C-alpha cells in the first residue's frame, strides 16, 4: 500500500511533538515514575475516545447555541471558542484517570498532573492531525509555520490545562471524596483554555500580539505544572 509523503509528514508533525512532550512530562518525576503502559493509555484516550466525545458534546452545545443566537455570528464564534470548546474538552480528557490501567497506578497526588497532561497531549495530537489537513492544502510553507505554532502552543496548552483537571480528579479519586472537589481545578483549566483560544483567534488583538501573549500564557502554565510535579515529588 502506497503512503504519500504528505501523509507521512502530516502524521510525523502531528504526533511526534506531543509524544516527546509526554515523555518530558513523565520524566519530570525523579522518584516512582509512572509506568509506560499507563502513560500510553492516557495518550491514546486523549487521541481517540476523548476527542470523539468532545466533538459530539461540542456539536450538541453548538446546535443549542445557534438556535438561541442564530442572527449573531460573532457571538456564536465567541461562545464556541471560549466557552463550548474549553468546557467540552476539559470535561472529557481527564476521564482517562478512570480507566482501569491508570486508576491502578494512581497512588500520589502528582500522578493526576502527569496523567492529565499526557491525556491532553494525546488530544492535541489528533487535533493537530485535523488542523494539519487544512494547513497542508494551503501549501508547504503555510503548513510548516502553523504546525510549528500548534506544536508549541496548542500541545502545551492542552497539557497544562488538563494537568490541572487531572490533578483535581486524581485528588478526588485518591481521597474518595465528592467530585465537587474537581470543580475549582476544572474552572481554572477552562479559563486557561478559553484565554488561549481568545488570544490566538481574536482579530482585534492582532495576530502577532495575540500569539505572543498566548505563548507567554503557555510558558507560565507548563512551568507551573512541572514545578508542582517536582515539589510533590520531593514531598
């Protein structure tokens, strides 16, 4: 079976950066590092089940919103980018922690950060694939530029946001407490995700300014996640 160079390039650029980041996040821990099988399950959850569930949920919510504000395209786009997408995606990605393989390995609070981040990276890999198909149709230079941006900004945003929801979810599971414990982490993750989407997509900010601010947000977020993992690792 012939596989074109374009498909190889698309798969390579979509999946390699998230896989490298997943290894990097997993190896942030120095003691009691997570088993590779659990890491793989989280990544695959994000790349498959989570993205399918998020799409279905987003479509349902978008239909509801479009009926309400059918005459205002701008409001619809704002709600989709900064409310619907962050809500749906941050809801389903950390559910990877509930799978039997991952749940068995969940024995420390820092584990939720790691597994959540890896699930987010799996999600970003498939999302990269979807966006990359459109980018590739615009030409190789366009593809390389925008896939590079996604490989840094989009991937690390998903990792950072879902690390927070994963942390809250992991604490809830370990302490066998109410799922209401997750809500504050979920809200922060949503706000982080919504802010990134707003910065990279809203024309009034300016594309360069918005992108730079989005990258600053991502840098601060992923740095915080890694510091938190390290601090819990030494605790």
